[in-house]
């Protein structure tokens, strides 16, 4: 049987049920396909900017190049196309006489709509098999229907997640089915070629910045697993994570797993397994290990919440029908915030770090979001769209879920405004961070 494997945000060999099933389902020839979708690279609805900006695109291309090499070592390759998956995948399936397609399912509205469009275009004779590979907890193991997910992370943590077990991480396959005879896969395109095919101007080249808090490992499963091993095993940094996670300078204050998690070159279950191993080696659970587990659960909660809420997850109004605070939309005010020209040194330093590197600490993200919404009175969706364009580690559910929270339109009805001046004094008391990025 010839089959297609539609690669999405599951760009790894390890812990990948979609790939493992495609390999073991009686497949004699398998064509892994990655689509550079015009929707994901086109303009957003709020700012008109490419939704995948230069930082994330560069990281993605590094990731795909690494995955291509890993596939080649197992006797396969990847076919790259620029176009809508609901057009490209059915055309390829017909060309190859494919009998099935496999992919990892997403949890947000547009991505789920793309899956439905692909299945409809493939038709009833070519089933699209979808697998949950992107969460820590398997949604099928939930003790409640997804529609009954509580509008409270604490309730989710204690009433839902505490009743579930994390499934073991799957091993990577040792061999992959070959490509069909006489099929020549298209090469990985350059950023300029992608832009040309999409009718967009070329993205500005990004340059490494020595001040960046991200480790200089690059994209891909090889780098992601190396970072996990270095952080958890070589330097034993899990144990001190709770003490350092709110710092803002250097690569070791937090895990920095998020870029690899976001495009699926590292799995949440693989990280959980590393935490288990750390606990087994170092005795009783440390606060750092517990905090890391908590943050992986937060990531799952946002994904499940996005699936429950559907389009409402991205809308102006609150999930509990809260009315957002009144705004005074001013594009010039927003652009000064985006460029790090607000006059607030702490906010400006964080925004300049984001622009230069595609990364910002969690502490920084919360403060600049609060400042845009509660001090500058701008539309929170503009901020979410700017982060989507800029962040290397953009994840739709986590990004929009956190912005909704800060805007007071998520699951929390309390006032979520930050005292940015107090936060700067607490987390940058000597002003080292501000001097590094805005000095």
C-alpha cells in the first residue's frame, strides 16, 4: 500500500504515533509531505503582517533540514510543496495512487478546518487518519467530555489531570518505508523561493545576536534532544528551575524547550520522561520538577480549551462573556510599543529583545502584554498577532490563551493588570536586563 504522511507540527521521529502507525499499517511505500501553507505564511487579520515571521521561518527551515537528514538515514525523504494542503495533498495522492493519509491533529480552529478540507478533498476512498501527538495528556484519556472542560486551570489540574496518566513516549522507528519507485521528491525551498511562490516580498534575513537567551543550537529534533539532555542530565538544571525561571538574562535560567515544542521537534512526553528520570536519580520531587510539570499541564490546558471554545478562543469577547476594557485604538501607539519606543525602559527592553531574537522570557511577555492592554489601551488581538509574527516559539493555543488571560477575556474574571514598574524593580533590580537591551 502506498500512503502519504502529512507533516505538520510533529517534526520528529521520536514519540510520533502518526508516523509510527503509517510505518506499521502495511505500508509498502510512504511519502512524507510538508506543505508551506499560504494561510500560515500569509498576512494576519489584524496587522497584515506575515503570520510566520523571519525568526520562526529560519528556525523552521533548520528544523526541516535536520528532519530531512534523519529521514534519509532511515531510507526515506521528505517531499516539500508550497501551496494549500487541501489542493496539494489530494493531487499527490491521485498521482501516486495512495490508499491512505496520516497526520497529527491540531486543536485550534483554522488548523482543524484545514484537516476537514483535506479529508473532503481526498474523498471517501482515501481516509485521513489523525493522531494525537502534540499534547502531554492524550485527549482520549480525559475522564470527562472535552465540552465539560472546566473554565479553571486549578479545577483542570486537580479534577481532571490528577486522574490521568501520561502515556509512555514512543521510540523512534528504526527504518522507514521507501518512497514509491520513480518518485522524485521536491527539495526543501529557500525562504526567498517560498516568498516568491506565495507572491510575497522576501523576509529580512535574521542575524544571530550574542545577547540572545536562546541556546545557539538551531532548529530540529537533533538540537531539541541535545538541549533536553544537556539541561536535564548534564547540568541537572531541573532542580533549580523554580528558583531561576523568572530571571531574564542567559540561556540557563529557563529550559528554552518551547521553540522545539512549538513545531513538534521535541515532544511534551519526552520532556515528562526526562523529569521522571531526574526525580528517580535525585530522590524526592524538587520544586523545579514540579513547576516544569505544572507548565506542561498549562500548555495542554490551553490546547484543550481552544478545542472546546472553537472560534470564541480567538474573539474579542471573553470566554465567560466578559467585556474587554475600553480601548483607544491608535496604530502609532501600537507601533511604538512593537518597536520598543514607549519610554518605559522595562517594556522597551523586552520588545527590542523580541525583535532582535524572536524570543522573550515569560516574565517579559506578561508585562509587555499588560502594558499594551492596560496602560496603552490597545486591542489585545494586535499584540497576539505581533507575537505570532515575531516569536520563534509561537504556539497558537498558548499565545492566544495567554493574551486572552492578560486582557481579562479568558477563564479568569479578575483584574489581570500588572504593575510594570514594580515588576521591573523585582525582576531587574540592578537594571542589568534593561541595560543589555535598551541601554
